[in-house]
């Protein structure tokens, strides 16, 4: 793991659920010169370890960040927009998304 971020989900009863985003170290894909970067969102959703693949380690990280953003956006939609990151109280979770927030 190379980085983590904590976000929270607060329900209508002021109960806070902690969600942890973990970004793994890029690794070379077996038998190729390409890389993959694992990530996991735990505390909500499936909690499966997922990955993004790229031509090099930097691209794999960039693509993983985008996938995390898209996954969080979808989870936030399911939670009526109640996911929050301490870096932004208005719903920006700090990851790129195709939706801009």
C-alpha cells in the first residue's frame, strides 16, 4: 500500500461510518511490460480489491485514481450524497471523476 484516504458516511441519526480507500503499489503485469495498480474501498460496497492497468507505473496510478473517483461517485449516489472527506465538506472526495465532483 502506498496511500490511504479516509472518508465518512453520516446518516440521518448522526451515526458516522468510516470508509477507507487504499491505493497499492504499481506492479508489473506478468509476461508484459505493462503495470497494474491495485486499490480497495473498504467499509462500504463490495470491498473487492480492484485494479487499473497502464503502460507504465505512473499511468496505472492515474487510471486507478480515476476508477476510485468513479467508484466513490457511484457509492455517493447510492448514499444520497452523504459521503464526506475532511478536505472538502461539500461532497468533493478528492478524486477525479467524469462528473466533475
